[in-house]
């Protein structure tokens, strides 16, 4: 769009003025003509057709249904609270769900009454669903057509806006005036050949039809066009960033695979590598031979052997005369990496050092010296690694664990530790759905370890209700008799902290009664303890002096105890799906069969049931992450806040996965033919990139 015109402050639009402009800014963040144009209707009202429940198709932009409410229920706590209702006609049942205005809707909705329901259809768990449908009590008069049969836009508004006559109708008038005056100034930002290739509507037509469509087909085409544009521009920016980095930053070339790697591989490696691990090592090896700085994301489920892959890549760097480091987000994790790597390489092979906030000054000074003279080859630590005092002689390879906890600035500091930036390997044990990874980490190359090491048996997961507790105790005693250890985890959430601590204390009492001294020893760890006490209790469990560890979620990341083979999660319904999966991953580290028992009350919400059923059904972290994305939406997944995902107005990462994949492929093809976007037909893309850079600070991963 003609950027200058559409950057005009909204107060200059006829009918707005300063007072109304202030309210638009505060209530809807509409500052400019462009913001108003991008405040799309949340639906269009078409009263020309009624659908039967069995005709509901998620591809339709909206449906109108006549159905009787058969049940309603408020589910969940505070933020996650929603109202779920069932409505029935003579062909089937549709589920209705509200996340906002729950109390008000619940009061208005009467079981047994027939309503006219209007909204965007979807399918959730194989059943038709409508979120936030508009509804009115059915009366024969409702069915009489009301004048104009075209599709009427409905805009979200607020009580405050309504005081200034800026309800849906008021916003409609302003948008209509804006389009009438400047609609022809909306400029195309995609090349003509892309519009033809994907059969996309022109941009000006798309904006007009998003607000005032001629019919449902045109509305769908407009929506498809703008979805594609949003996803395409995110990918254009990410891949351009990646390309610039390749041009701008040379990378160290690791020519040799030498003694360190070969000795480790042939004499130290305690188990055979999986094909998946070999594949990832090969990808890293190729990256480090190209003379370009590597930026690779390594995804792998808990226990899939990412650390070994990272270590072997570091050994190649060391074989080529470089130093390496691993940066972890917490001391517990840094410690664990230190222990794991020390255990793998042994004392006589290579010096491995640890640097965290707790490292004594004297040790620090020695470390600094060894780093500067190149004697120390592997350093593991926390944020302490990026302090200016920490100087390497020749840093060549950096591993960052659990990416989303580190900001761009922190990574950039690691880059500056050498004239040529080191190769970067980012590891995450939180599987990220493919489409989200493309958007969050779209400028990184992605490797996946998707098989467990040989000999690892999949963890068996069962779900027990409260009345099966004795059965659980019996199973615990059976496992302890075999010499195994057990985790028992309780939720500790800030909002309900007092109650949670009370539950934890009661749980500990029950455990002590059921597992008395001297036959059984119990460790207790929770977030409210001093770290000294916590470490003492942890160590007791690590050294196998205690058989049971009762803990709050502090063990979610961290300790690796191969002998712990049972994970019991109390109040499992209160944990998120990815959290449950992370906790389960604490067991199954040894060759013995491991188990996870999910304890819950009988009263389960709809989502709670899906989460627990999913855990019982599968151990696949990637499948679990896809279901988590459907349940929570992309905005609630770690790391999305700064990624541009939340700037999507029309596209949806859950439902538009295919379109995102097409958009990314399209951008890749463009850059492979025209990396500088120098061809005349790509001039519009350069302008679009400039506009995106001016309008958004999207430098999360640049």
C-alpha cells in the first residue's frame, strides 16, 4: 500500500478527529490508516442460509445453525477458564466454546432452549465446534430476512468505544470511508507471477473484500490472499536474514577429523550411535566445512542423545585447534552437562571446566588464564560465560541449550568472543511443532533426532484415579524391592501456592506413613527451600541413599539418574502437556523398563482428559507438541512472544500449516534464483522488506 498515505495518523480521517482517535489508540491500538485497514471484521453476518450440524465444514468461513442447548459447563482455572456447551439438532451435536465473557454467556445460555447460532466452524477431536458463536433465542421472526442480503462486517469494539459511537457499525463507516477515499492507493507487494502461480487475488481487492465482500467466495479468496501474504513476508524476512548472515559472516573451516574425535568414537563412546544421531553429525560436519558460520537448531526428545552429538561436534572443533563451550540456562543444567561430559570423556582424555555464578574467585582466575592461553578446550557454564572478562584464545564452536531462555543480545555477545564468529548449535528438548519451528527458528537450519538410543525401552504410562492410590503404593514397593528409585512430583503454582504447599505436606506425610523408616528413605525438594538444603536432598537421591524423591516441578529440567525408573505425577490434570512430557523424560534414562503414573481426581476438564489420554497413548514428543499447539494456540508456547507469530492478523499457524509450507518453499525458490532480489519483478519484495523492517522490530534471531 502507498506507505505514506497509510501511515497518516487516524485523526485525519474524516469523521475521526482527536477525541475519537485517542480512544481508538487506547482501546484497539489503531494509530494510522493502515491500522484501521488491518482491523479486520471478526465475522460477516449472512442470514441467507441455515446449515444442519452434519453439514458443518471447517472450510466454510461461517455457518448459521438452529440447535437446542443440551448441556453447559465452565472448565478450568482463572486464565484458562472457558465455557463449553453442547447444542443439538436432528442431524447431530456441535460443541460451543467461549474463552471470554464466560460468566455473562453462561447466565444467558439456557439448557433446553433453541438458539440461532452463528460463527466460524471448526473441527476439534473429530467433532464440529464453534468458538464464540453469536447467538440469539430462536423465534420464528428471527428467520425473516432483514433487508440487505449482502455480507455485513462485524468488528470487535469495547464499551469505551461504544460511548463514542464506535461500535461495530461506527467502525464499519470509518473503514468504508477510508476504502472509498484511498482504496485505489493500496499497492501490490507480491510479484505478478506469484499471484498467478497461487491463484491469489490482488492486494487492493483483497482488502476491500476482507471488509465488504461481494459474496462468501470472494471473502474466502481475500482471506486466502492475506494469509499467504502474512506467512510469505515472515519467511521472506527470516530467509533474507539468513542469507545476509551467510554473506556477512565467514565461518571457521574444520578440515580435519582428528585424534580427539577418533579416540572418543572408537574407545570412549559407551554405546552405538543411532542412525538419527549419525545423520545430524553429518549435517553439522558439512556445515563446518563450508567456510560459512553455522546456525543450527538441534531438536530431540528428552533422552535422545543430543549431548553426545554436541560433544562429538565439539571434538571436531578441538581437532582443528579451536576451543568450545556449552551455555545452559540454569546452574543445575550446566552442572548436569558438566557431569555428563566429564563422565563420557574421562579425566585422562581432555580437561573440562565449569563456570557458573557459584564458581569461586580463585578458580575463576585459573579458568580465565587457561582460556586465554588456549589450554582449556571445553568450558561449560551459565550466563557467566558471556561476561566480558571471559576471553577465549580461539573460540570456534558454541552449544546453547534451551534456546528460548537466551535473548539475541546474549547470543551476539558469544559471537564477539572471536574475530570470526563461532559456529552455533542450539539444542532444545522441547519439541517444537514443525510450523512453529519454521516461524520461530526460520532462519536457522533444523536437525532432528527422532529415535531413541538402542536398548532404551519406551516408558509405559498409565492414568490412575484417586481411588486407585493403594494400587500405586503397591507398585512403588514392588519397584523399590527391585532396587529402583522413584520420583513423586506435585504441582506448585504461584496462584494457588498456599494450597499446593499444603497438598505437598500432606503428600509427604502419607508417603512417610506408607514407606516408614528404616526400610525406606525419602528425599524432599521444593522451590521454597534454600539451595543448600535442596542440593543435600538431591545428592541423597543421586547417591541412592534415598529411594523416593518427593518434589515440586523443580526437577522438570536437570538431574539425570539412570536408576530412577518410576515417575508419579500428582494432580496430573493441572500440568500442561509439554510439562508432563518433560517430567516423564526424567525417567527411562537406563536400560530398565520405566513407568510414568498420572494421578488425578475423577473431575477432569475436557482439555485435561485430552492431555492425560495423549500422554498414555504416545511417547512421541513431536506428536505431543502438535496437540499442545492445538490446545493452547501458538501465542502461549515459549518463545513466540517476540517472533512475529502474534502479529498474524489473518493467518493461523495451527490451521494454515500447508499454506506456511508453500509460502516458505516459494521464498526459498526466489532466493535460490535471485539472492539479491535484483530482478525487476522482485523490486516489490525489496519494498515490502523495507516496510516490514520499518514497521516491526523483528530481530529475535538476527
